C-alpha cells in the first residue's frame, strides 16, 4: 500500500508507526510541521520505503496569534494537499491537524481516490473554544460552534476514525457522528527510544541537580496544563536545598511560569527549553517524580501523551487531571504513581506522598516500565492499524 501518515506535531510515536509500516513493505510518506515548536521525535528517514517531509508555509507561524493562526493553518493544509496529490496514496491517516487543514487534506484525498482516516487525538473544536474563552475573545462560543460543526462533518465524512480513548466514541454519539468504521487504538510511546538509565547521568550532572530530589515536567505546557500547580510546588519546597523542580517546556503556560516565578530561586525552580530528543532517556531518568497536568475542563478532549513517555522511562508519575481522563486511568491501571484532581491542595498532597515513600516510588517506576513493555508493542500496534486500513477495502 501507499500510505501517508500526517501528524502536524511530529510526535515520536506517530513516526514509529510510519517506520513500522515502511518496514512491512508499504511505501510511506510522513508529513509534519517543523515550525510548530513542540516535542518532536526522530525525523531523519532510516528506511528506503519511508520519506519524512517537513511541510513549510509562507510567512511566519505564530501559534498563539488569533489573527494569523488561521492563515497558517490554511497554508499547512495547502502544503499537505500538494503532497497528497503528488504521492497519490491509497490511504491518508491524519492526526493533530488544525481543522481547516484537515478539511483540505480530506478533499485532496478524495481527488486522488484515496481513503481518509481521521486519527482523533483531541476534540480540536472544544480546545479552540477553551483557549478563546481563556483569552476572553468575543464570540468564543460561536467560533467554537463553527469549528464543532466542521469537526463533526469531517469525522462523519472520513472513511474511518481511530479514537485514542473509548470515551471519544461516547462523545461522537452525543455529537450525532455515526461513522460505522470507528476504532479505538490507544496511544503509546517508543520503548526503544526512551529507556530507564541511572538517575546520576551526564545530563543531571550538566544541570547540577545530581543528589537532589527532582520533580520534573517535560513537554508542551499550555494554559490547559495548569502551570500554576508547578508554581505552587516550587514555592512549597523553595527553602529545601535538596529539592528541585525542573520544567522543560515551551508554550503559553511556560511563558506564564517564567513571568510569574521571579520570587522563586533558580535553584528551586529550573525552567529549561526542550532538550534534544536523543537525550530524553537521560533527561527523564534524572527525575524522582515525573509530572503530568491537565485542567479540569479539558478532560474530555485531551489525553497528555507525555504520560506514556514517562512510563517508558521507569519513573513514578504524579498526574493531576480529571480522574476519568484516560492518562490518569493508565497511571492507576499500571500502578505507576498517583492520580489526583487538578487542585493545588490535592496536587501538593500527591507530591508529598511520593517524596516521603522511596519504596513506593521505586515500585511505581518498575511497574511503569513493565506496563509499557507489555502494552507498547509496535508490532501489535501496527497490526491494529493495518486492520483499520484493510477494513476500508470492504
């Protein structure tokens, strides 16, 4: 088959899927948007059947600019459509893609007589409305409704939908989206690319955090990720010379944290940019507790995939999110850490529980890696996706 995997974000696990599909004899193109500053996987091609393409647009990409963002999304859709028309894939599977671009990709796929799979990672229209309301943009509800109708139409008209959580199926029913080819395949992380290493390693030495108890957040940090909880954590332990909170992030939440953490000593709160992907095992293994956050109002449309990468690193996890969120359920299912609601009181209690119980942390880390090894089998995941693709020929 000729397969195009499109992931606007360029996340590691989608790239792993493309490599697995190419290794199975399929001709694969993998597209992503390099101007989007987000944690990214290994984007160099390493198989003769695989070509990885960094799509570009005219003009500057301003992720959080309301005025220019839609133009950039349309520009990405135009670039993606050009690749679809040139490659003429049998199947396009598209994830994390702005809805204006997703609509253009679906149309281009129809032009070349291909099949289109909507890989539903987030309910993007709900996310749009959430961000606009946070910014107090006029007519946020009406803009959100416009994109909700667009998203519903795209989901209904796709040849198949792959949901990352079973709850999304229920939400699609509420939206009256009745696509008969709707599948659930949970997200995963790369076992080979993220592994547990010693806590005392080259990266922890370079950062001067060796020998300290380390809470760490790594990944995109938007306002939906409750950055104020990290500030409360750092403030709680700022007088402890043996405790450090490390934040490796970009995004509006990271900007907010930098602007509001001036009274906290840099020895207590370290704010760092994204680190090279090839050093991620060292980075995550430097932590005693890895942190995942999600606002109470975002539980139905976002599943922080960073949590799955944490599991591969074999460290205990503290997740503050709605308790019915899939990521929280995975942490509890795996026995990998503590899940609490995203309030300062519960978050600090959870942080204290893990700090005070070394044996519990160690067991959580062991269970985390074991769960990842049992669940993130790329060969089985590849088979699951191939079953989706094969269903389209019927």
